[in-house]
């Protein structure tokens, strides 16, 4: 059997233990995590009614690490036996070790873990994540959802209108709970569009392909160039991959953003429409105003018209395109499957007066930071007709650069349109009864602590 560790590492670990530099649980995790054993373990994983120390979904193997006096307590032994029997009924094998085992015989502990992995069935059981990818597998009944949620990977989502403080809260929670942030913003995906999309100040880590804000990775930023078509379906695929990678590192995925449809596509696993773009049809709509597009969509899909962002011409054109190709509503094509994640959604929404003051201050800051020059650069390089230039801030400054309005008028229009957008965001999110609304970090911290425990 191939060893997955070496003697020098074990010697260093034992030295750290003697000097009280680390804890046995951390030492064991450092040995079994990642790909050293050829499989992935997760820490503090919820399974049914229990939270276990380490869990390998692929091999359905649980590792529990107890205090040295734990096995001398008869009540604890009885509870462990009952718990292990229930896990066994679920097809899960349990290995139990003490801190003393890790101190005195780490090689033996890892040997036992490795033996169990190699003896496991060559055909792994189907995880909820895999079931979500395989549409031929029957979905869970409503009665089974509650039990499965306890076994799903836990992720956090911070939602709310623009300028509500989502990013700042997410960064503080990421520092506290070893998190990595995934931006769910349909504008921050574009490379170079930094000021107008209010990206957090940071640096690009080209080796990892991630935007770093201090020590916190921010995924979902700078994914494509501004002239590259990118849909919610594209983001859904990207986001699922990023979430898996974050979980594999034993970190907490924290989704942050105000693009409601994109967030729902990830959290609720919508099977999005795969109708290909129809360029001829799109060209036929060139020249129509946003109001005309919305009126046409309202005629063809009255129910969907109540849900769609009526100020987003790109979304309206896509909705009309889906109806034309499939004969179905754009929203009815978003079929919801069983959940992939156990999600805690935390919402931020300051008082409207405070929110609008923040919005106005943010726009003033953008102008000072050089929004006009940023838009001028993209206008020169890509022109004005690419979808990314239709975003708030960019389309107004584009009009100014074409001498269609004054700079002061453009700035006031940006503020007005941003306030209207924030109102639409609030309308979208307030319909979701699963969101926990908070006003402070302390309130959010309590929610997250309870959720992770």
C-alpha cells in the first residue's frame, strides 16, 4: 500500500504537538485533507441530525476524533453506539480515534483510514451534488427534502440592494469563518469595468485567476472581456465549479450579490433554458426602446412580465427569444430541481433614506475616481453597442461622450437609475421568505455560528 505521508512530516508534526503549537484535530486534518488520499474530506459536516468531524462523501466514510477520557464515559459510549448505528443504517462507515492515538501512533491512524478507503466499494454512492447533475435520477419527494438538507454542503449567501453594505459584511464574515467570496454580480464579471461596477479595491492574482481583496479571494470577478457574450447559464456552470473547489479546501463559500436571477440559478439549481442565440432575431429588435421591448414581452408572457427586470433590454430580448424558439415563457423554462446546497441567506437593507444617501455618495465617488475615462476607454475600444455598455453608469456616460447630455445630467441620471434599481432589487428579495434580514455584523455572526454548528 502506497504511503501518502513521509517520516519527516510526521516528525515535524509530533514536535509541534509536544510544543502545543497545534491540536490533534488540526494535525489529522492536515494529513487527510486535499488529494493526499485520492479522495476529498470535509470538516464539521452535517449528516442527518449529527455534525461529524470529518466526512468523505465519495466513500461514505466518517472519522470522529474524541478526547482521551471520552471512551471511559459509559453514557458517551452509549450515545456513540446509537449514533454509529444510525449512520451505518444510512450506509456510512465510522472510524473513531482519540487524541492519544494521534499523538502516539499517527502512522497507524492514517493506515486505518487508508485501508478503509481502499476497501470501500469501487462504485461510490450518488451524492446530492451528483444527483443534481444527473437528470435521469428521480428527484426527492417533499418528505425527503428535510432529511437531505442536513447532508448537503453548507454555503452562505449575502443579499440585498446595491450599496447596502453586502461586500463589507461578507469580507468580515470570511475573515471570521475561513470563507472565500463568490461575487454574484452580472456586471463585475467584465474585465476592466472596475469603477462603474463598484468592485472592491484589490489585486488580480494571475496565477490563481482570482481577485484578491487583502487575503480574501473574490471569485466571479473579471471572468470575461466586455465584448464577450455571457449568460446566467454560463455563470451557473462557473459558480458550481467554484463552490466545489472552495468546499474541497475546507472553506466556507460566501455568495455575495444583488443580481437576483443569477443567485437563484445557483442556489435553487434552476435548469436554465439552453436555446441558442438567434442573431437574426436579435438584429430585428435593434432600435426598439426598452419600453417597446417590455410592452411586446408583456403581450406574449403577462405572468413573466411581472417578474422580469423591465429596465434590462438584454434580459427582455433574451426572454422574447426563448418564447420565439420554444413557445414557453422564459421563466417557465427555468425548471427547479432538488437542492444542491444547504444555504443560509442573510439580507441587508438599510432604511431607504440611508440607502439613497449611500447611493448618491457612491456615484459621486465614482466620478471622482475616473468613471468618465473608464467609459471613454471602452467606448473607443469596443463601441457603444456591446451588452456590457448597457449597464447603469456606462450608458449614461456614453451619452455624455456623444454630446447627447451634460455631465451633470448624466450623473443625476445615474443616481436616479441606481435608486430605481435598488428598489427593484428590494422587491425581488423581499419575496423570499428564507432570507434572514439583519442590520449589524453581530446579528449576522450569531446566525452564521448557529448555522455552522
